[in-house]
């Protein structure tokens, strides 16, 4: 059975990942950081967490090339 919670990726496996796959990983890490920050506040409800997350933690837009 494959262990998806503890993947073992060498440098070559990471280099083979597409930029889209890496972007998904980056987004997931960012989401965890935001949720951790909100959860550590201790007084957040599900409703206020969603409102704060959507308004205050907007990722900066990328420059157009």
C-alpha cells in the first residue's frame, strides 16, 4: 500500500513534477499556514474564520509578463 502521508521523493522525482503540481503543493502549504494562524487565535468560529480568511489573507497577485 502506498503511504500518501509520508511520500519519499528524491531530487529527480521533484524535478519531474510539473509547475502546476508544484503550485498545488504551494497553495496547500499556504492554506495550512493561514488555517493554523486563525486556529491559534482561539476565539474564531467557523463563520468568522471563513470571513477573515477570504478578506485578510489574500495572496499577492503575480505580475503580468
